C-alpha cells in the first residue's frame, strides 16, 4: 500500500508530497487523500516524478474535470 508523506513548504500553505508514483494506477483512497491535501495546503509539490504529457493528463483527470 502507498503511504503518502507530507513536508510543509511554508507555515501557511504548500507541501512536498512523496511516497507516490503519479504514473501508476492510483487507488480511490490515494486520490481522495491528495484532494484533501489540496484543500488543506492549497499547493502540492510532487518531486522526482518522470511524467509524459499523457501521464500528466491522466493524473489531472483523476482529480476532477479538466
């Protein structure tokens, strides 16, 4: 099971998220956790993700309508 880890980027907003491969099939639970983190932190940074344009679109589509 994937375990997301969060590191605050600023006292007021933003977090670095590790422990997930955004090119993999993400479970509903992981997507919900990411959406909650967006609501909480407003900005998420996912470092070291090697993504094609198609992978970026697929991940974005998991989060809602484009």
